[in-house]
């Protein structure tokens, strides 16, 4: 008998289970039955596709056995089984994506943390919520040696050889004091019907059957009433997605989701679709009500299971649906794919490509319906998954317009978020509001946006937007980090051009041009002093008439070769290797502060003001200050002089 230590993360999860952190303990049975179903799925696929398993009999069943005297509950399956290596990998560690994120999110507050465990899905370790020791007896299909794994959840487990008839796995739970309810027939059956009714394999359990007394014609009892034990199937064992929508109730969909997603939370919505014709397939997709914890991790766990004619193929292929729809949970079942399809073939298979494309369009269409018909539900969806959906603008060009129409935007002139369709109703051409569509020969309209990290309030007061406020032009405000990466790649929507607010150019009259030239000459000296003070931190100082309320603003020269090189390196994923080019500092000659500085002869004040105004412009531009202490000291000196 060999003793082994649990992996650190596995041990942490175990301790949470042992101390009954999760209030809804009954889900342990859901998790163990789900694991048994997975083991049957894997063997089914191997028997059908792998020559080494052709001779193995596939007789799928899951058995639940109760022993009230010994206080044991056993969940047994006739699936693939495990050998010693499998036991070490599957029951000594946690390979599930997001484990680290899950543990980092734990707060110590049992109420909060129990919800986190609900999102995480606890798998085999859920057994320790109700058991003070667990035994696993297993034999892998096609192998002769069986193994026994035992643990009390104390940080160690033991593995030894044993004997077992037939392949598969038995998990024996020695129940804790006070958990005897899970030995009651009615309790077990209720849990199975609630969570595992649509597991596609039969679940059997011994049940007491009452045989009434037998009487003769005179009513005299000839045989007394008795109780017999009968082994019966306690679930329907039908693959829910194969049933007609008319046969299913909302509760059926919800209970199937709980097993599929290992979650106690109800899904936000679901989409059940059956396609017939040249290609036959069925899809059942769920949108969770809360985002999985690993959704922004590279090693996220995909949520779609692929079946071929009800035979499970894979649940870890990230190519089944695009990454921007990775929040989906569900099933794809096709009759038109070969059972022995490999991952490589799957990714290039034309049938799978058609199923994927049609499924994406279906999901986006259903989201569009939800947005219009159930706005509150859509707002819940968008809060959880809006930033994930935006990624589709970058990598799904064919559906870019549909995705753009599903997004919601803060805007300069509105306190409520708007869709792109609502926004374009009042887009301006040449500074004049124009409603309705443009004709073929009319000038293309421009949608302006400001993408910058920070709060929406901060963006609304950005100096960049002052020329828009002066003209009454609305601007999309994009304040998420993903916006700054993705929206520069989105250049148009229908007949509209998407233009960064910093690139907007408005026509000037001859009088305006002349007035600007005069101001440039008037403030030439101050601009030179600012440039000398700030040195290489800025490219140049520019007098502008586009600012109305702010004294300064930053501007990037996009024709600068260093800017173009930085952008090219960013697109190659090497943005950190090339420094951003020095910005242009714009000054507002009509601002009282700039006017007073022009008239000042205090060189120390001008130097401090140049640095403080430059730092102020950086903050509005979403940049970090390199030296906050220097900023504070200079600001204090300026305030002292003003008092």
C-alpha cells in the first residue's frame, strides 16, 4: 500500500468540502453520477472507434447501492475505469481550468464562498461533504489489474492493488454522522430526478416493493402482505437534446443544465434547435446567468460537448464554437460526422464548419431577439458577457455587423447606454444632424468614438471631446481595456465610418484659419518655453482652437514613423518591445491659465506649470504618471504662490 500527498490545490478544495462549506450538500450525488456518465461516454466512444477495445462488451449502467447498517452509499458504473496512473492524475490533483482563480477568489465568508463553489463545479471531491472516508475500487477496460484508492481527506490518500469483476468504478462513501438522509430511498430518487434524470445512461437502485395480501372469494387472507426488494431504473435515461421541444418543460431544461454545467444557478436562457436537410444536427445551448471564473483565462474550460449520433466525442475542443462565445454551455449532436474523427480532422471538416457557422448565427439571432423583447434579461447578459462578446469584432469578420448591433455604448450626450442602431439615428454630416439613411451619392457619415481606460465620467470631461461638445456632436465612449485593443480594428458599420475622436477633422472657415494663425504667433513664445521645459517627453507644443474648457490636451501624430512601428509591433503581439512615441502637447490660448502664463515673467512658475499641465493631460488621456511625488510638489508650489 503506497501513501501519497494530495496536490496543494486539491487539498485546499478538500478542506472546503470536509468543513461543509457548501450548504446544498445533495449536489455530491449529481457530481458523482456525472463522473460515472463521463466514464461510460468515454468507453462507448473507444468501443466504437478503437480496435483495441472492439472486443470489450459495452453494457452501460450506473448503480446506486445503500447499506444502512454499514452507513455506506456506493455509486458504481461499467465505464472505462482507471488504472494506477489514472487514479493519481484524476483523484490526487485538480486539472480543471480556473482552479487557481477559484482559490484566489475565496473570501472566507461561507455564504459568498459557497456560491463560488457552485460556479466552480466540485467534481469527485464533493463526496467529502457527506463522507468522512471514501474508497474507490476500479479496473480499467482491457486491463487485468484492479486498484483501490482510499482517503479520509486528511491531506493523504493510499493506492493498493485489489480484485474486481468487470471494468468500471465503484465509489464507496462512508457517511458522516448525521448524513443518514442520503441512505433513504425517497431522498436518493428525488436527487436523481432533480439533477440526473436526463443522463443518457440508466441509473438503477434497489427499491422496496409492497406486495399486497392475497385474499380468497370470501375475503379471507390466503397470503400475507410482504415487501420485496426490486432493482429498478430511477431515471428516464434519454438524451434530452434528442427530444422534441414540445415534450419538454422548462424544469427539464433547467435540471439538465445543472448537470451539464455543474451549477446550482438557473441558466439565463437556452436555445434548442434541430436542423434537417442536407446536414442533420441538433444543438442545445445555454447562457449562464453568471460568468464562469475562468472566462478571461487562456486555459478556460470550453462548455460545449460534441456527440455524434448520441456518442460522446469531446468536451475540451475550443474550436467547436468561436472564443467570443466561450460562455455557452451545451451540446452539439450530429449524424454526419465520422465516429473516429480526430481533433485535427474536426477543425477542417466542412460539415463541422457548416454546423459551427449556422450555430453562431443562431446564437447571435437569439441574442438580438432577447435585446428587443426582454431588455432586462439582456442587460443581465451584457453585464456578464458584453466584454467577451466584443472580442468577436476582432476575430469574426463575417458576423461583425451583427455583433456590433448587440453591443451597448455609453455616449457623450446621453446618461443611458445606447445600441449602435439607436446612436446612428442622429449622426451628423458636416456638423448638421441628419436622420434616416443616406443615398448612394451622399457623403459617408462618421461615427466618432473615444476609447480609453478610465471611468465614464472621466471620459466625458476629456479635453479631446470639447470640439464635439461645441458642435453638439455625440461620441461613443469606450472605457474598457478590451475597447482600446479592438475598436481600432473596426473601421465601418453599414454606410458609416468609425473614426477615433482624436482623428476627427472639421472644416474651418477662412476667418477661423486666420484667427488661429494669429494666436499661434501670439503664443509662440510660451509654446517654445513649454517645449524647452518638457524636452523629449513631448514631440512639440501646438496652439489649438479646438479646446474650449481645458487648458491642455495630448495628441498623437499618427504619421510619425515611430507611431506606425509601435502599432505594427502591437498587431504582432510585441507591443511591449516598442515605446510609444512622444505626444504633441496642445495648449488652449483662450484659457485664462494659459493667458496668464504667457504674461508671466516667473520662469520657475512657468516650468512647474508646464510639468503639472502635462501630467494633467496624461491623466485625462488614461496614462499613468511616472513621478507622482514630483507632480504633487510642483502643484503645491503653484498653489502656494496663488494664495
